[in-house]
C-alpha cells in the first residue's frame, strides 16, 4: 500500500514526458538542420555583458517555420543564458521562402567577440 502513490506518480510523470515529446511542435521532424531557404537573416547583437565577460559559445534552437515563411515557434536546445535572448530576438525576425506546409529543424548562432 505504501508504494501505490509512488507508482501512480511515476506513471503520471512518464505519461507527461511522452505527451510532451509527442505533441511538441518543435520536436516533430526536427532532427537536422533546417532545409528551407532563408530570405532574410538577422544577425544577433552580441550582449554587452557577455562581451565584457568574454563569453563565447553557440546557441542552438529547434524552430518551426509556417507555410508563409515566418518563424512560428522556437525552442532553445542549448547555449549560455546570457546569449539566448539576443539569438532569440534575431531569430524571430528571420523570413523563409514560402512552402506547402510547416518545416522544422535546427538553427545555430555562434557568438565570438570581434577584436
């Protein structure tokens, strides 16, 4: 009787995890780099705090592009939190060629200070 709530909790957590993976629009078919051609790319602005702290790195996103070519959804996969906001703001301004359906894939931004 003591283990019953624990099993219920474990089953609930497992179900929630599976549901998140199955119904997450960013993870659907987003194993590789995005194949849809970009019309407009906006480069991120290097955050001043990150520049002063000499923080470099890569920020990686899973994105979903709508049929019209605009960025519909983004999900951060990895990167330094000081760099994520700048990359996200730039990515929201990207435009892609129109397509028949939604496209998904990964996009990376590399941050390296300019001397």
